[in-house]
């Protein structure tokens, strides 16, 4: 521990704590821009400068540890003047397009300029003419708006280990780009959107499809239906002033009906169906020794894309089960269509997802057209839905709760925890346990898979058999798990795991690239808590007990892994080149 | 930099990487050798280095584009090094550049479509008394004026036909 003073206030923190973090402990907010709580300090912007009493020297508080006996000054006229100048200099390189920008009203640079009352532009504007890149149709890069904080590069290279984004050139020419100025769609980018979730400005945003959705809703030939992912319900409240992690499922259902959707479904129902298929796959491989172990989950399209590009040798280990929203998509255009005498060609399925990558997934291969149509037509992120609700003039805060449309809308606790890291594993283990033993395990049996540790390894007991599992979230944590598997396979040794869950984003979908801005570990935990509380509050916790899932298999699908599920609910994978150019 | 011969095949690139294996900062040394051989860093070689060195392509390009010395485009047959050092700059280097650009339709760092010329800006060629100065393939042209440029370039163009 070190003891010091900040603005005369005594503070005691662990050795190595930055001055910026230490100041927060005594309720002093040092203005800062480039530093993000998820990431290492890069000291790029120079706004968080402070002084040590008696010295003229300025220190960047984000990357300077507090030392014993320091007497820090965070605010005086000189520091504030310099901060103001730095903001003005950044603004001189930044287009004045706030009103037309995807980050209008939630831009960190805009907020800083507002807080500092910037009312003039004393420096000559120097803007670069760099093209926008919307080639992925999931995230859009506008490098002109980049302030070179380095967050996206750090996220892409270190947190996600994808290395699609890099800094090219140097000095005033520095820009963010894939290697060799190719388009992002030609790079290793897996479209996780973590760059957009961490960018402080509008330089990286989601590919907006709200207008497309309005047009679809207002076309009278269409029968528009919608589904919401588990993680959306516990995050959208942040855009409307609710406490972090508030579960707003039923308000969202109500808002979606007001937007004009004819039927409101829930991806958590699809998650219950996914578990029926995936747990059956696991039983087939683990108990009946048909197919390769470990089985690896595939609900996350960024993870699928990552594996196809970086670890194609693991394809045989992948679960062939589609992700939950794709299952709801294909079922809406077959099962729901048939039950309601609707032509699948007139149904438009919109998925509300915490995710940018799902925008890519809906056309990733022919299996996504299992109904004969594109199974999901549009994917909107949580951020886009929040904007649509605001545009529509819906008083979301005071909206009365509504129920989903039952055919594809009711879910168990097992389905809703999909949105948190470990959730797919926990739900699959609950149902696999039932499939093996014919009995439900106590609900708390598999809770060891929860939490934010990057790689979670544990062994669970299933009817006397030891099941070794691993859960990784944040693609940077995947290598550790996969290398272990590859090593065991190549040396013909005992497998380290039987069942592996991977989610591309830290925290799982609750920390997805399409979620409201400002994510931190605390927020990830709050959102996850919202999902686990939903599970606790549900009468049913096991996917196989969902009466509508039982009805679906009984009346329509037959048995899990059967012919019809195979056609509608399963997919294939293939190696893809890391670079297309 | 010592020019190394024949690193055109995958095997030769492999040998080059082997030579620098485990040496800190080896990427820069390897890139130097590649550039000496090709005159630039071809993309296919960067891909090869990515595999052999287990360094992501993004990092290789960060290094290549950080240093002005490394090029990503093949150089033209004739390299025009135009001086923008203090003396040449003050004596009209910018006008000379304007004339070169208007005749060749390229920016500094670029190569003409026919592959004949590359313009490169340099800082002082060590003969400030002759400013403004440019150098083509090692030959110095001093006390330049805009009017002299077409004639000088014509000399190189005619030599081709």
C-alpha cells in the first residue's frame, strides 16, 4: 500500500495504482479521454495531466503510479488551460459533423468539449481525406473521426487477438486500417464490434439498419416479426436511465408491438431449442462416442468466424447447432408460418441482438436460408433498438409490461442465461444431466461456470462420470484452451476437456459489441446478474422442460438431431482465408 | 546495407528468416534485406514472413509504414530524389516539385503508370551551393528552374524509345 495526498485529501491505495484510479477513490474525477477501464493506458491524449506539489512537471495520471508521500494537484488554472488547449487541438483534427454522427449525444470527445465549455476554434482545421469503410456491413470505420487513442487497436490485437486493425504510418499521417489499406471485409476481422464498443468517438460505429427496418415495418405486404436476445433485456435500460442490469423483457415486448411488429418472439426460446440439440450432440459424442470430443459451442458468430479463419483444424469439434436466433428465424418461417397460414416469403424476421456480428451471420452460408427464404432478414443491435424506440415517441420508462407471442416466445431460465459467459455451458449441462440420468440436477449444481475469469476450467459430475469443461470469453483467451486441446490430440494424450464454451466478447453477450456504450467489468457483472435473477425468478430452469419446446418437438420437429432439426437447426463450417487480399 | 542476392523463392526467404532467428528486432533487419532485393516489400513476402516469424501481418505493416525507408510499391526505373532541405526549399524546391508533379502526374512516393519514374523527397543532398537540387539515379542536377525540368525528363524518356 502507498499513502499520498490528492488535492489535500489523504488516499491509500495498492502499490502500482495509477493516480487516475487513486483519485477516483476519493471522488475526484480527473478528466481523461483515451484511457478505457478495460485497457492499458496508452497516454495518447494528454488530458489527464496532473502536477506534484512543488514541481512544474506535468504527469499523465493514467499511466503514472501513485507513489508514497506524493502530493498531487489535479486541478489548477494552468492544468485546466492546458487541458482546454489539448481538446481544442484534437478538435482541430476532427470533423465538425456531430449532428450527423452515429455518436451524437454519447461521444466522449463531444462530452469533454461540452464539459470544458469549448466555444471557439483557435487552431486552423486540419482534416484528412480518408475513405469510410462499410465493407463488412456490420461495423463502419470513418478514420477521419479517429483521435488515435489506440483503444480499437488494443482491443483488436490484445483483447481479441484478431489483428485486423492496426495503426499505419506515423505522426500526423497515422491512421487506423487493416494491414495494407485493404477493406475490413478482406481482413481477419471477425466483426465482434468490440472496437466500436470501445471507440470514444464516431470513428467506429455499428452498420445502422434502422431505416431499413422502418421501411420493412411500413411495407403492407410484410408480416414483420421480431425476437430479442437474452443480453438485450438487461442492457437497453441504460439508454433510458434505468439502473444497470434492470431486466426490461416485458417492456421491450410492449415497445416492439408499438413499433409495428405483428409477433414478438424471444431468442431465449431459441436458446432452449439450441440446448435440446446441443446437449443431444454432447450426449452422442460423450456417452455414445460418436463424433469428436471436446464438443465446442457455436452460438457466437464471431467465434465461428475466428475458428474458420484461425483454427480450421478444429472444425470437427464444433457443434453443428445453429445459434438461437437463427433457429427462431427458420422456425418462424416454417412452423409459425404454417400454424398461421402465412407465406414465408412475406414474413420479415428482425433479430434484436447485443451483437454486430449477427448482422454477418444471417447470410454466412446457405444453411441460413433453411426455410427457403433468408431465415433472419435484419439484425439490429441494442443501440439501434434504443434509437428506434426514441424515434417512435414511445414512453419506454412508463410502458406497461406485455407477454411474448407464445409459439416461439416463452423461455426457461436455462435459455436466458445464454447471454452471459458460462451460460450456454450451464444450460447445456442441466439438460445433458437430465438426458443421461432422467433426473434434473439441483439448479445450483453447475454454477461454477459463472464469473468473469478469462478461462474457467472445472470438472462436473454427471451420473458418476467426470465431465471436464472449459469456458473462454474474449477471443484473446481462446488460444490457451485450443492449444491445450491441439497438444493433447497431436500427442495422443488424454483430452483436457470434453465440452468447451467460447464467446468472443468479454463477459459473453452481455458485453457484446452492439450493447450500449461505456462497458466495464462492473457493468458486465450487473447485466449478467440481471440474467441470473431472471433465471432465479423463472418457474422452469431447464430447457427440456419448456412446454413450448416440448410441443414444438412433439408436433413439428420430431426428435433432437432428427431429419427435420437437421434441415432447420444445424449448419456447416469451412476454412476461410484470413486475408482475402 | 549489404545487398543480399537471390531471395526470390520461399526457400530463400526461409533461409533469411533462419539467419535472424531469435535476434531482437529481427523483423526490421529482414525487411531491410527484402527491400534491398526487391526495391520494396512485396505483399506476398510479408505474408510469408507472417508465417515464418509468427508475427501478425498487421504488425509487419505497422513497422513497414512507420519507417519512411520501407516502400510498399515497386520503385520506378528512375528514382528522382528532390531535395527539400532548408536551402533548396528556400530557393524554390516547391516550384520544382510542382513542375515534376504536373508533368508526371504523381505525388511524392508514387511511381508513374509506365513505371519509369518515382519521386522521392529527401532532406539535403549535401550540395546546398547548387540549390535547388534534384538527383536522378545518383546524378545531380543543380541550380534548377521550372523551365529546365521538361528537358531533363525528356532525356530519360527518349533513352527508352
